[in-house]
C-alpha cells in the first residue's frame, strides 16, 4: 500500500517532475504533486509524494528530510489525514436571527 508523505519548504520553482525525480532516489514514486495557489498559479512551497511501500517512505524520510534543494532545507514527514473542511461555526449571516 502506498504511503503519502508531506514535503515542505520546497523552492517555489520546483515542479511535479523534479519532486518525483528527487524521491525516486528512495524507491518507487506512485505520485508527486506540488501544491499550486489557484489565484496566482504559483507554488505554495509544499507538496505531497506517494511512495509505493512503507519501507520506501521511511527511507525517503530518513534520507531526504533536511536535505538542501536549491538553497532550502526541505522537510519530509508522513502526511496526516486532511481535516474536515465543512462549514465553519459562525459562517455567513451574523447570529441576529430573531423572529418576532
């Protein structure tokens, strides 16, 4: 089963292919995605990589966490599940919903 890794502090010019190529040193990369800001169409400086096995993921963390990439020390760790992004308390409106 593939293991998803979070990769932070990426240089802003890094693309998906470069990210996959870097992680291929540790094993088989199932997917690599640099997160892009929708409004500016520029990298947000982080991404996610899926390694094909847990062992390869652990090797990637061990060998790549802290490694310098274009002058920046990247952060590599296991990705946490995404938080529920449902409606937030308070949302739209304003709480002044009195009916007389």
